[in-house]
C-alpha cells in the first residue's frame, strides 16, 4: 500500500514540480528535477527539486508521509545530507503529511547530550488535513489539485437543502 502512495505522489511531483516548489517557497523559481537515488547505501527520497530562491540555488527535498514515523526528522536529515554532498548545494526539507495525525513531530529535530544541543535540523511540515480544499484551489497551482481530497473537507457554513443544495 505504501508503495502505491509513493509511486502516485512521486509522479504528481514529477508532473508539476514547479507547482510544488512555489507552494512550499513563494517566489522560488523551479529550475530542474533531480534524481532522488543517492549514491552509497540505497536511499531514495520522494522528490528532490533544484530551485532558485532569492537568487540562490537551493535544493527542495519533499517527503510524503501517511503513517507515523517517529524518526521522520532523522530520515529528512539523512536525505538532506546525501543531497548536499551529491549536488553541492544547500537543501531544505519538507514533509507533507497525507493523513490527520496527532503525533506529528514538531521541527526542529534536536539531538541533545549532557544538557546541550549538538545538532539542530530545521524542516518544514505541511499537514494536508489542516488545509481546506480552497487553500489548494485558490493557489492557482493545478498540479496541487489532486491533493484536495486529503484536505479538511468539513464546511464552515451550513449546507443547503433540497433544490438549494450547492456543490463545490
């Protein structure tokens, strides 16, 4: 099942990389979609995009997550480190949660020892269930529209009855 999600979502980003890049970073200029297979131990991220942000070349690494993963921050850190080594550019990681989770770890990832933080890794979290369908519809990015089914579908206004029923 997870592979089905992975394949579909990887294809979604592949077909509309600019929409995802500019959704995560307003003002970013998409340049190129890069390979997500890293050298060394087999490790494959969901998406790795070469973008131009404020005049600087940056890599945007996107990971889709449906299930709870207590080490999500560490996975993102490993993807980020591999991408930086291979492509020699700064990397910003983003995890997009596909389901409503109460156990989403808050960034940054911190490793502490003897009362000191020796590693702090910042990444972006997008929880689709916290978005409304209109958030994606009004973005003007058609490549994001398939994600609308994973957003919060509850309406804030009461539904009409009978002939006045309106569908959106």
